[in-house]
C-alpha cells in the first residue's frame, strides 16, 4: 500500500516589523469562517476583502508581534461600516476604559507633554493622560463623536505636516491590522522629537516601549 504523500510544513513568513522569520504558527483559520464570524458578530460583510485569501495563518514573530499571513488590511469603508454598527454603547461611549497597556504608557507621560495616539478609535487613552496635550488620529467618520482632539488623517498625512512635534507617540492594537507596518512605524518616528517615547501594543503581547533617538 502506497503511503500518502508527506505534507510539508509551511515556510514561516518574515515578520513585517523586524524582517525575521516567525517562530511559530499560532492558528490556522479559513477566510470563509472569518467572513461568517464578522457577519454574525457585527453584521459586516468582508467577502470582498477575504475571498481570495483561502486559509490564513496567525504567526508569532520573535519580537512578540502576532500577524496574519497573508496580511490583509481593512480599508476605510470596512472600518466605517464596522464602527457605525457598534452603537452608542460600543467603543464611542465616554466612560474610561481600564486597560493595562494604557496604564503602562500613561505612567511614562510627563505633565505638559504632547502625545500622539495613532489609530485612536474612541480616544480612550486621552482619559488616561489629562496631564498632557492629546492628539488622536482616526479615519473613521465615527470619530466625530469623540470629545477629544481627534483628526481624520492617516499617520503619513500627519507626519508630512507635523514632523518632530510630539514628545510621545503610541499605537494601541493597530500594528496587527496593517499589511505593511514598517512605513507606518517610520511615519510615527517622523512625528516625534529625538529622545521621545514610542509605544506600540497588540493583543498578544505586552506593550512595547522604546526611546526614539532620531
């Protein structure tokens, strides 16, 4: 009896942030299942974005970043549709959200500093840094509901007009949603002065912080 052909293990993709090979595959999921979950949970259709993906693998990078392969980023239409369906009791409510990554970064912010929060959503982090001047970036039209200085710009657009302006820049649960994080991070760095604080967190690992020297 002829044995079945051996199934080769997938080649670990390169981490989009560091360029190093992923250390392990966390999970494999079909695009059809993801589409069903979005439709049932949020009433949002993502077929047009996931139809060609087939099966997606969630990988862990040596730096702790979790990322999908292939990497498919949601566009503005997707986020407007998603956030618009969450309602007033969703993330747009004014109540302070208790999060460990917010607490860790807020502890680093000094009075009077200028903080940039990229992909800020409902600007929940603004309530953690009353001692600072807060600016958030969020492209969703729902950001107009937020009682904070939130601007409907991309980080690339903002970096072009506000280079070297901030004392700290952060991105909470944003990196893992990007198809190409490297240009995103480069634009974050463009926005801050030398020696500024840079922080990013994702849903799989603790918040990462760094001092930006240039």
